[in-house]
C-alpha cells in the first residue's frame, strides 16, 4: 500500500441501518385495489341511495298532489232552459174518448156499477205517450224509502201506466195477463168475445141510446132490481163469471188462472195509476196484442211489500172497469165489481165512517177495509183487475186512518159542494220518485153533458176524471222479495 492511496473505510452495520433506503413501490392487483377502497364505496353507496329515495319521495308527493287537484268535482254549468224538459210529440193524434154520460163511484164495495157503453177508438201507442207525458228522468232517480233506490237505471221506454216492461233490479208487483178465451197451450175455450147478451139484437128496436143503455144495464148490472135474468146472458158471460167465482172461493189459487193462456213477459208495477183507456191499450202495454184479443181477460199482480210505519190504512180506488180486487197479507181488503154474477160476499166491508149512499150523489173514491201494518214487516199482496167490454181504469190510492195532517179537499168539491166532502189521498206506491200525471182542471171544467142527455138527469151529471186528483207525495210500501 503506498502513501498516495487512502485507506478503505472499515465496514460498519450502523451505516447500513441508518442510511436512507431508496423506495421501491409494490404493484397491487385488481382484487387488492378493490379491498383497499371497498369501505369508502359502502359509504358513497349509502349516500347515493338516500339521495335517490329522497328525490323519488318528493316526485311521488308532487304527482299525487297534482292529481288530487285535477280530481276535484265541480258542478257542471246549468243546462239551457230548452234542454231541461224533453217532450215526445206523437206522430198521430189519438182520438179523444167520448164523455161518459154519468160519473158513478161507490162506497159500497159490492155495489153494482152501471156505466153506459164507451167507444174507445184510441188504442195506439200515442194514448199511452200522452197519458205518461211528463215522465221525465228527473222523477226516477230518488229511490224509495226502505232501500228501494236505483230507479234511474231503468230505461223510460219500458215504463207504461200498467208497469215497467223489462228486467228491473227493483222489487215490485209482478203482473201477467190471463186470456180466458184460450187454454194454457193456446187452444180456444168456450169463452168467446161475443158480447154479453144471448141475443145480440135484443135491444135493436130501442132507438134512444140512453134508454137502450138503461135497458142493457137493467139486464146485466141491475138484476137485483128487476129480477135475475141470467137466461138473457150468453154462455161466455156465464162461464167467465164461473172462473172468477172459482178463483175467489179457492182463496186466489193461481192454479185456476194457470189453466188459461198467460202473457209470456211479465209487467212489474210500482204503482197503479191507469187512466181511462181502452182494453186494447192494456194488451199493447203487455206486448200481447197479437196473441190476445180484447175481451174476457184478467190482469193479475203479485208480490211482497214492507210496511212503511206502524199504523192503520185502507185502499181508496177510482175505477171505471168491471172489477178491481186487492188482497193484502192473505186477506181481502178491497173489492168492487159491476158483475152481478160475481160472488162478493168476502168483500162486504162495513165502513161506518163513510157517508150514506143515499145522502151523496157523488161519494168519492170507493173504500176498502182498514188493515194494520208494522214498520219494516213483510206482507204478501195481490191485485186482480178486469176491464169491461171496452174500457179500462184503475187508480189505487191509500188512506191513513190517523194522518199527521188532515187530507185536503178536492177541486171537484168546489164545483159540486152539494156532494159532500171529497178529499185528495196519496197514491199507493212501492217506490218513491215515480211520476204522477198532472191533474188537469181545465179538462174537468170543459166536460159537460151531451146535447141529447136527458134533462131530468142533468142535475146528477158529473164529469169524468181520467186521472184523479191526488196528493203530490205517495205513501210508499217498499217492494221486497
């Protein structure tokens, strides 16, 4: 070793450990990187979900609130005056029924009613359209007491004075026509539409129509006065009466009626306001004018009603037909008939509160038997009607024995005060809101006796009402099953 060379520093472990080491980065794979920042991702994910859910909540609340604002119902603007009322103008004018010579009603339920023959030429649908005029939809949506609502769902085209034609959701009195001229399978019976008298020309020699009418009714309806003259009546008249007597003697056994031809489609009635119309119109209303001809047919309604409240009631009926009978809770409660051959012993009710038949020339609507009902109780009910040779009429009202307010007097009493008190009664109905034809005072005042009407009878002349004057609100016995 020479002097010029410096000695090599000795090796030292301290130098090795204290000297700064040069960094050497370690390379990490994908999994190692994911594991390194997964904790931070969880926090970010939670924050993102909170933000998204909060935004969605605000969006839903905003949409629902906007829809609520849109769904608020407001009343529509009032319709123009010209669109409120819909009137049907008939294509043909129905012939007006001739005036009846004398207004005859009876408080004696088994009284013989004598009416002159009527010529009813108005048999087309225009008659019913005029009768039911004003039956707009406004009166059909009110529903009935005791849950009989929903009448508005019924099409008005099916509504007639004899009831509703078609399927209904309401419970009413279901009616059929039975033709005594045909058997159940459509074969002819011994009852024919051949009048009343055995000799149809028996009265041809009498030229005065009023005297002829008197003699006819003396033979037919007033037999008790002039002696029974059944030998002058034909077989059809006698056989017809025999069917009715059998039906009544068997407590309205429907098997008697089922022997005869029955209308296929029923009619559901919710009230009975049948104006003076033709027998052909009844057939048309039931839709059987092609298979059943006028004469010798019965109309039978049957169903169940509920008592509206506790109390006593009786039926008041104005009719110009041959027969109207009502059975309530399996009891005969009303009956009137002009058929002297009909056994009416089970309809002879004593109404001591009614005026004497000798005292009043016009006694108002004939009355039935008082009967008691309980609120909500279910009662069976039947109505049997028969037209005379040409006309049909049955307006059924009901009187409460102890009404909250006295019944008001009728317009006819103002014209004929000598007849005694005449009152307006509510219509018997199974549903509230049904239309009631308007009472026409002008039609009453226009009716006067014909020019050839016997002068001695003029003081007893009374006009005929096609629809009686009733109270505006009916007494509702809700229909039920």
